[in-house]
């Protein structure tokens, strides 16, 4: 059996936000969860990719079907969910389809905002965490490095990233679409992580009034507020910030809602029911969905950003097509490399057998060679090794290329029989019988 790449996941196109927020892999738990996935019996190597729009498990396995089933059940147990409740929202890809998918994701061709630069860093972070817990191996290591190389090619050889924007940028654009000019609006930013910082960069040029920053770690809120020339508010005073804000953009790593509908009812009374717009780009969500039912509260989540995204798609579409061609090329090269791995045992066995023959013959002639000086004996060693290497060169070159041929098992079987490499015959009986009948 051969090792294959397997990807199981869900993202913004396959699952609504209420499902995605239940299947998440928080950064501080990612290493432990990766170890659990790597411990699945059929899994050889593993890593996790978790972003605000997707959650994926990437593994190497010889048994894709059984591995997929075990992984889905494991994810269900991790999140205390019946795996049947989310199975229909999952995509499962294997082989070249999985490789193609990983390369597209890393190159930001599968993002909500095509060309956004954050995904590459998120993939690298997932890979780093997997290597930290020794969950990766030669195949996944190679896959990731080729994915990073592919992303670099897409970025440098196409214009897909020239007009690219982030989810945070789209959130600010949505705020402008709803409220118009933000110069006279009070903006409240909840969170001080990467996504919040990105939103802050865009807000800095749009908002006229000082931006209010709230974060669970007050020092981080102060640092970001200082950068924005705004003001920081402790999390305990969040309600006071909500009372004065016109638009709220929230993006934290909280596993529970920070803003509850019951709290907003009190806030709205203090606001005298002046409208407030909340844009929640966090997964899991920071704002309780029931808040949208309160008069004067207008709540938008990350899925609502798609309409704004679609307005910016046209100018990147042609460049994305060029990016897809690069991904296709690199995915094919990677799969060809994996197929050469199937030839490796045969090549190693052939080298060992030829070397054994050389050593046996020299030992048999040891008496006749005993009169040679050390220098002459070394010359004999060099000559015989050179002969063996020249004899092996063409068969080895053929076997390496056989890895990329559709009937590689037949070629490997013939080579093993031809050179008498016992115990290495692959499972090629079916292909051999078919070839005999043609």
C-alpha cells in the first residue's frame, strides 16, 4: 500500500458560521489536538490548519478511508459533538486532489478574500506547531515546503495579491457601506490580535474620532490604542464603550461570547436606542446571535462579509486563473515525487545485491589477491565499485522514472524478478494479469 495525503475540513463555503464556530482548534490547544490526530492508528503524519474561516486536518496515511472515518469521530469527541451532526459540512480530499487543495489554500486561492496575505502565515504556524509535537515526517515536511514555494510563485508571478485585501479590511468596508463616512463616527475595536490590528490599520485612515480599544489584556489594548492615537478601555468597562460607539468591530480568540443579548438590552436603554452596528469577525463568535433581535442593534458576522468581497472579485479573477495553473503544475510535481518513493526499496535492494556480489567475488579471490600491495588492493576496490555503479546506473534511472508511470507496479515487479530481489514484489498481480492479456 502507498502513503497518501488526506485532507478533512470545512470552511466558509461549506459550512455556516454556527457550524464553523463549533469545530475550531484554538492556538493554545492546537499542539495537544495534533497529537490526538497523529495517534489515530491509520495516521502516519499530521497537522492542523485553523483560521477564522476554516478548520482542516491534513494527514499522511496508507488507509485514507479508515483514517478519514477515525479522524471525523476523533474531532467529534474533541468537541463533544455527535460526528454525524457535522459530517455533511465536511469535505474530504485525498491523493492529488488533497495536494492541489493544500497548495490552493496556502496560495490564498481558496480564501474568502482571494489573495489575502494572512493565510500563508497561518499555514506556517499550523505546520510549526505540528513539528513542535513531532507529528510531521518526510512527506508532510516536503508537502509544506512545496506549498510555501508554490505560494511564493503565485505571489511573485501573478498579480493576485496586488489588489488583495484582508477580512479585516472587508469588515471596515462593510462599516463604511452601512454608515457612510466614518469621520464623525465613534469606533470600538474589541481585540488586539492580528485580525484586530489589521482592522485598526484600515480604521486609522477612515475614523475621525479616537478609536476605543478593548482587550482582555489591558496592556495590549493600551499598546494598540497608542499606535492608533486612540484610547484603551478595560474589558470590565466594555458596556461603557458600547454605550458611546456607533460601530463595533470585534475579533478575539474567546471561546465564549463576550457580548450577550441581555447585556445589550441595558446598553441600548443607556443609548436611548440610538442604532449600533456590530461587525463580528471572530470564530467562535464574540457576539451572541440573539443580539440581532434587539431594536436598534444591527449585527453582521463573518459570513455577511461575502457580499462586500464579491464586489472586489472581478479585478483579481484573471490573476487567480494564472495562479491556478501554477498550483496545478506544482501539485503534479509533488505527486510525481511521492511516486518515486515507491521505487526506493527496490533501488536500495538492487544496490545492496550488487555490492554483495562484488564483496563475495573479492573474498573468493582473496588468495590470489593476497600478494597485492595496499595501494594495488585499493585500486581493485575502486575499479570493481566503478563497474558495479555503471551496471546499476541505467536500471536505477529507469526505476526512478517508473515511479511516475501509470503501470509502475508492473515495472517494479519485473525489475525485482529480473534481479532476483526476493521479498519486495509489490501488490501488482492484477496489473500483471491485465498486461498479459493485452
